[in-house]
C-alpha cells in the first residue's frame, strides 16, 4: 500500500470535481476547491474521519468495497479506478464479472437525470449504481451479495418480489428476464459466472426451468412496469434501457407512464427515505 501516493491522489481527485457534477449546489460562499471531505464521505457511505485519515496517509488498508465506493463517489474513470486499487495494494476488479464497477460516464448520467429514477446494471442484472430516486422507488440494491445480487435470481426465488409488482405482469416479466439472460449466455459462451448462475437458477426454480427450455432470446430495451410501493401505492413506469457498445453495462431510466404516476413519484420524492421495499428487480 502506497499511503502517501494514495493520499495525494484522493485529495487531488476530490478537489478536481465540481459539486454540480454530483448534484451538490455550488453556492457563492463556497471556499473549498472541489468537494468537501464530508461530501465525499456522504457520497461514498463512509465516515468523515476515515476520509480524513486516507487523505493524511494515516489509514489502514481500505477494503475493495470501500475503494469501489470511493471510485463511484469521485467519478473516477476506469484507468483512475485501477490506479486507485494499485495504490491501495489491491488488484483492480476485472473488466468482466461480478466485481465490476459502474462506468464513470454512466454514473455521471445518474446525476444528470436528477429526480428521474435511474440505475446502472451489469449485463447479468447486478445493480452497480443507483441515484436517490431509484432507491426511493425500489430500494438500495448495490450492497446485495451472493446470488441475490442478480435480478433474475431474486425474481425467481424470492416470493416477496411478486408482492411488489402487479400480479398480472409477473409472467410477462419473467419471460423477459429469461430471454435476456439467454442472450447474455450466448454472448458470453463458456463464462463460468454465467453458466453457474443459470445452473443454480434451474435447480432453484421450476418456473425458470420451464421458461429456459423454451429457448427464447431477446435483449430488453424498453418496457412498462407497475411497482406496488408500500408507501404510495401503484406507480406505473416506462423503462428505457441504454446499453454500452460492448453490451457489458446498461443504464436503466424509469419515467412516469401517466399523470397519476407522476404525482405519486413526486410524493415519494417529498417523503424521502424512511422505509422502502427490499428486493424489487428492475
């Protein structure tokens, strides 16, 4: 671990970010160049004291999870993220697989869409980053581990998921989940991460086995979904998916489908985070 170099790199990256880039007002009385340490701590979900110790070269070795959170908070590019991991004495996460981080450009787009729910997902349906409105609508899924981090696995194995969606839509969305996963399996033929997930899903869910046997293939790009939110009721959202050129990551943006949905989403924004569902797939 190169403490002095790590401290200098983190400090300079923090000072290089304009507050507006991460959705923080840049008022006239602001004296700090870039972000304040407490703002980085808030964005990364860690204590201010730990951010201070990192920048002063007094910290213990940060975990890969903390480094990933810092990379997202500081909007690091892939090269900068890899450099951060090297300075901290870790191998960078691979370009493919479950350890990936959301691309910096996609994370910036999460900030730009403002009060529109949006998230970044891997091609296997791991939620890599979410904005505040996405968390309010469907819960925070960035910290899920094991097979629960995959949207399809939760969809077919967690019975509470059905309670959070319109029952009349379940079969259609289940079919879409399987067809999309089939497309990923074709692109990543022989990838043990993909084949392992499919094998475990086939063992865990009769519904998945039945749909998988039908061999439907379709990459999801646009959809409509009704959320049954425990605080504001039914919210019908139009879902638009934008994929990266290599199809490895996608930006999912959800917009209200009608006036009623807009009103309920606005109510949810005003209520803020007190409680939210856990396990709603996209």
